[in-house]
C-alpha cells in the first residue's frame, strides 16, 4: 500500500504568487519588519474589508493585545469575552492583568449570545460596574450577530473588539467581518484561511489609534534623535518577507472561500442523511467562509462520542478536532465569572461535548474528502 499523506484540518495553501513579492523584498534588501510589502499588505487587507486602515503585526494575539491597550484596559478592569473560542482571544486580557468575564454562545451562530450578554451588562450595571471592552469572536468562518450585540454594547456604551481571526472574508448584513467593532483583528497563522506563516492585523476606522498601535508595536520609541522611551512597548511588527506571502495569499482569498464552502457542502450533503448529525448553521444575516466545517452529533440518535470519531480518523492519518473547549471550562479560568445563554442551558459546553471540526483543507482532493466521509460514517456506526 502506498503511503497516503496526512489529511489536515486546514494547512497552508500557497497561490504561487507569494514568491514574486518575497523575491522583490530580497532584491531591494527590505528583509525587515517594514517595507513595501508591509504597507501594501495593510492597504490590501483594509481595502478588501472596506476599512480605512490596518496595522500588520506578528500575530492575531498581538493585535488583540494592542486593541485592549488602546481601549485603556488596565489592571482589575473587567473585559467581557466569548467563552466558546481559542485561548488567544482571552490571553491578552490576562496580559493586561484585567479580569475576564465569559459569555456563552447561542445556537443561531454558535457565537456570543445576545441574551447572555444583555444579562451580564445589566447585572454589572446594577453593581455600578462597566466592562472596559467586549471581545466578540466569530468562529469557524461565521460572524456573530452584531445587530443585536452592537445594540447592547452601544446601549451600555462599551466598545467592541471583534476577534475575526477565523472569519476573514465572511460577511454580515452586507458588511465584511472585522468592521463591526472599535477594533477588528485578523490572524494569518498557518491554519487560517490565508496565512503569512504567522502574522496578524489590527484594523480600525480610527487612524489615530492605528498610529498609536504602530508606536506600541515598535517598542514605543519616542520622537527623539536617540533611543528614548516613556511607555511600555512591544516588538509586534510583521516582517516585510511575511507580508509578501500575505500579498500573494490575498489574491486567492475569494477562491479559498469558495473552496471551503464547497468542502462544507459536500460534507453536508453526504452526512446530513444520518439521523442525529447536524452542522453549524449559517445565520441568515451573513455568509460564512466555512473556514472549518463544524459538525455536531445528537446523543439521542448517535451512540458514539466525539473522541471516538477523532481517534478513528487519527488512526487513518486524518486530522480532526473537538470544537474549542470553552474558556469557562479551562483550568486557567476556573475562578472566572460566566454567563450562560439561559438558566440551565450552557450552549458552549454542549457544543464542546458533541461537536467536531472535520478536515477542511483546501489542499484535500475530492477522493480524500470522500474517504473522510466514509470513515466518519464508519466511526459513527462503529463499523
Ligand atoms: C487563531 C486565532 C487567534 C490568534 O491568532 P494568532 O495569529 O495565532 O495569534 C485569535 N482568536 C481566534 C478565535 C483564533 O482562532
């Protein structure tokens, strides 16, 4: 038997156009965290999403950290944050020694529950407290329900940081993901829909804030002929080489979205026939990129558990993962306050227990996707 290569959840998928930008950077010796590629990548991403500007950074986490700094988040401040997410959404809250309060998801989008958010806002307001920011995450390529969430945040006058690390290219209410908050952030990590091998971007309509972000991201160096510093700074800028990869990737972003959506459609068609299987819904207000196809099983109809499927696929050298383990279930946040969707219904916990991300790699052949379907079926039926 010939060795089949591992099938991945989502691996880097180059367009072939990246090399040209990298070569230009080498030829002009701009092998540095500044240069033409950085500037062009920033304006290409900003113009794609219809935002007035962006700052290219070393990671999405760095972008989140700077967003919190720019919103003045400090020690002992309260920051509301989606519970159902990757830890990177919440870690920067701890970098600032602020206090995260986690908010559950809703079933329509799997993202932040407006009902839980409103309850949290109300209770904190009653205690005379107000969060400094709300970090709202768009999971697996789908936007959260910003019409409702933004109304609540506006009512209580709390700024939104939109964690769009997983949703570049998605839309909501005919607007691009990343443009709904005071700040939006993207990630170009290796597993995201496009990659720079590692990188991120902070976007905003607030040019003054973006200028400050550039300042903090380059060690907060004061304007002086010598090296002078009055504030804490960071080394968070993106290299001109990596920005070149990003420019080549931006050229195929729409194509990748199309491919991701086709991967989803195939799973949906093949596996929805099985009673007890359902997929992350696509909310009517928006269009998801389907960065990762996320599926859930109903224990009333399906006996196996999620880890049985993950293990079965792994034995065949196929990568899959349970959905994100909610932050309020993490040992790191065991003392954090949490607002579930409604009393006695913890949606993110349930999704974690019964949900799985399927291989959604645009490098995957259709034969291999068929194989994945067949093996998922076998795992579920315990064949
Ligand atoms: C990937 C990701 C991040 C962080 O991005 P990095 O570039 O890896 O730092 C933040 N939030 C979410 C939801 C992510 O999936």
